[in-house]
C-alpha cells in the first residue's frame, strides 16, 4: 500500500538551551515546553513536521478514510519522537484537519458534511455562521489565518474552472456535490474573503414532503401538480433563501420523461430526474476580459436545441425578455425564478428586467408579453419561525388598459402560533375558474383542478 509519508524526512537540529520563536531561527525550532502559548506552538510545529513528511502526489490518490488513518499514524509517530505533550484526542484532531486541508475544504468540511445545515456564511477567518432549520446561528469554526481562508476560496473556484483573486474578486461557482458558492475576495471584502454556500440537499424534496413539512396544503400541492402536468408557464418568486429552487425541483419531478428539457443557470444546482436533460451554465470573462457567456446567450442558443421546456434557474437581468419570448413561442411548461416580495411585485420586476435590455420597448408591449407568456406565479417565503411556505399562487389573467390583471388561486392566511412558536395558518381560495381552464380540459385535468379548489 502506498504511504503518504516516509519520502522526505528533514533532519532535526540539535536541542538548544532556551527555545526561541520559529521566525527568528534559520531552521526548524525545537518543540517548546508547556507554558503560556506553548500548546498552540507545539500544535503548529507538529503540523509543520507532518507536512514535511507527506508526499502530496500519493496523498491525492488515496481514499479519504485511508489518508486520515495514515496521517493519524504519522502524527502519533512524530509526537512521540518529539516528546510533545499533546493528547491523543488533539493528535486525532490535527490529523483530521490536515486531511480536510488536503482533500476537502479545511475547517468548512465538517459543516459541509452536516446534513442539518442548509447555509454556511463565512465573514472572514474568525466569523462563521450557519443556518439550521431556518435559524441562523454563529459557530466556533475558525480558520488558522486569512491566507488559509483565501486558499480554500480559490480551491472552490478552481474546481469548476473559475478563478478568484484581487483582479477578479467576485465569483459564483458550485462544489462537486452541487452546492452553490458565492465568493467575495479582498480588497472588496474588508475583513478577509467572504464565502456563502447554499448546500445541495441530498434528500430529494417532492410535494408530499413539502405538505408534511407544512409548506403547503394537500389541495395547493394538487394544484401545482396539475400546473406542471398541463405545461403551464410558471414563475417562482421569493426572497433569498426562501425555497425557490426547492419548489422548482419539486415541480420538475412531474415533467414527463419523454420531454427534452434545457436548463440554464449561473451555477448549476437544479436536480432534475428526467433522462433527457441538457444542463447549460454561464461562463465569466477570462484573464483577457473576453469569452463571457451570459444567460441571455444561453437562452437564445437553447431555442435552437429543440427543447420541449426551458428552465432558467434565476432571471435577474435582460435575459427576462428572451425568457418571455421562449414562453411565447411554443415552449409551454417553462419555469424560471425571480426575486420579488409578492406575485404582483414579480410582474413589475420582470417588466423592469426586460427594460434593462430593451429600453426602447413600450411598457404596454412588455406587459402584453408578460400577460400572454406567464400563466401562474408562485410566491414562496421563509417566515420568522424558520419555515418556508407558499404564500400566494396567482393566475396572470391578461391586460386591462395599462394594468396586468391577476387573480389569487391560493393565499396563505396567518392564524397565530402554536405552543412551540410554529406559525399556524390556512391556504384560502376563492375557487374561481381560471382563464386557462381550456388548457386544463385539453389535458383532461379541468375537473381535478376544480375539485382541489372545492376541497380547500
């Protein structure tokens, strides 16, 4: 079996009478005796000696479990040789940290492995927050230095062929497991690199799970299921961390497996289960300032790829115009997400984004496009109890004068809190027949739609 150590051994210097700080010695300093700050110095010295014995090429080829076992053996060997007063538990922790640095993401690795954590927010080397079950809390995780944090940020970006440094201090990327990452690098980030990670959910979420979790009622879930099966164009609206992507993934599970789907994202995170999926991802500028491929470029190209449905992970700019064009040109059943506070605000936001790239287009023409392209808007939100819920499902009816008319299909009505602080409420509906009822009838689901409304 290959070993990660034993290839490069540095001779130890003769002991000196009084230990001096390593930075003042031309070579490695001897292990300090216990005292103020000695434990930390001993740990750093042990870490340095271990790294001198590690062959990085062999280490990169070993499975993580085997690497951890060999590093723990090496840490124990060197600690005994140096007579370092470091406990077995501390030795195991050093080996674990070294393994995480080599094949993982350093101090962030335990947080990435914890399935109860949905978001990780690093605000510099000494400040790390996480979101657990909708609540944000500070952790005790610390980085050894700002340099270690910067190296981890660069490693994340490099894993998908992107870069982050002083000349390119903003980057969106993803981890191998699909988790979404945003990095802000110095000098923009004053206190050290900032990393925001939206973790990839290993458990596939469907409507049944969302009903069980209180995110929606069974009748509302049935309505959204019918909307997906009848190829309605759906916009999912909400704030950051409100569950837009989760909702889109749940709706996409109901798409027929015979359809060709093209997904377009800045950082790929959608989890579609269909066999015929083409995943496209944007590309930032290169070192020469050229080569950028935007979402707008990808949407235009997707129209030439014979898609049945186009799914855009997040519309936030001029690509909104191209998305409306796609919805209006035979690609029924397309989905996208936008950032907005209500379904009405989502319509205004889409109009504003279209004007970013089509400033000469009259407002009425844009609203006509929206009214004819979008069938349903779903509003999701993270509420103060940490739960994510559907607040509104609205039908886009048409254009009256200069106003896009809308009807609520479902709306969440607040009903207080239970003894555990969990928000209670109900999803009310006026049970109106929608303007796209003919489409529901075409798919044979018109009566099912009305029955779901009557049962609510």
